[in-house]
C-alpha cells in the first residue's frame, strides 16, 4: 500500500492546474534556450544557401502577386486594392498554418530533446512559435515594399497591428501546445490537420473578399454571412486590415479575444490531464 501510494504521488502532483501553469511560466523564462534553438532552426534549414531565409520572402511574394493579379481579373477588382489584401493574407496565413501544422508534430520531432533535456515541455512550443515569428518578420519585407510602391494610405490605426500580432502569437502558443499533446497521443491527428488546414485556406477570405459574395443591389449574400462563422476570418481581419489602411470593426476583436480565452482554458485542461504523459508517448 505504501509503495503504491508513493508511486502515485508524482503523477497526482503532475495532474494539477498549478503544474500546467508552472510548465508554461518555467518554459517562458527559459527564453535564452528557445530563442537560441529557434534561431538555430532557421540557420540550419538554409545552411549553405546564398539568400537564406529570404527564400521564404521570395516564395511568398511571388505566390501572392501571381494569385492577386489572377483573382483580381477573375473578380474584376482593381488590382491595386486587391493585391495588398491577398499579400498580407498570405503572410498572416503562413504564421497561422505553421503553428497548426508544425504544432501537431512539435513533440514528436523533439523526442530526443524531451527525453534528454531537463526543461519544461512548453520550451518546444515557444521555440516553434518564435520560429514562426521570424518567418513572419521576413515576410513583412513584402508589406513594406508594397506600401512604398503602391502608396497605400496608412492611418494611426496601423498601430493596432501590434496588439493584434501579440494576440496572434498567444494563440499560436495554445494551438501548438493543444494539438501537440493530442497529436502525440493520437498520431492520425497530424495528417488530418494537414488536410483541414488546406481546406480552411479556401474557405477563408485570403484570395477572395467578402465583397465578392455580394449580390446586385448591394445586399450581402447569405454566403457572406456564413464566412463570419469561420474564426480564422476574424483573426486574419484584426491583423490584415490595419496593414492595408482599413478600419477593423470591434466585433472582430471580441470574437478573437473570446476564442483566445476558450483556447487557453482547453489547453490548460489538456496539459493538466496529459502533459506528464508526453515523454512516454513520443
């Protein structure tokens, strides 16, 4: 009896909300570790490459310009207005999809470090999100060039990009942690998310706008209202609109904040229940 009780104590102590929060805070304050590892990931991926991470920027820019010009012709929209919409959409989508897809394999790919390195589990999540932030920073070069070349009118509302980006990063953390734990236990989740993200790309207004769904007479079609159900639309809108000189309606912010709170609560619950099992699952 005594032996069994002694063996169950560490497990019972790990299955608490306090342990989950301690993992998140301990991992965050190990910032020197995940900052260095994230930067090393970038250097390793483009080792011996002349342009290095700029290849990300070039690929994103070429794809955005090609699709922006194509769909502006198909939808008969002025390309000077549509191109910034598509380009910034691509940049933000790269961060979102990266956190979801790479988040689902974050613990599986770091099996060696998890078993050998005495650090918080969240370190690997912060490392992933930091890497995605670096990719996003590289791609923002495209936005700067577009603002200059297309003379996009920016107002003081462009500053709203800062809190929007912070919210996006916070969501990236809980998304990677949540799907990372679930996909480590159920290995079919990762390929399922891969297909789901591809589907979400087409149903999210990136290469199209809600205005293209309007019917004659100025009334918004039912399809345009259905777009509001997609939470990624609201995440995209709070980041994209300030960067292309558009106003962000308040309800977008409230929906994003609500989704963030719910996501964080679900993640803490999952961490409380299964976080200690991840080293055994990998």
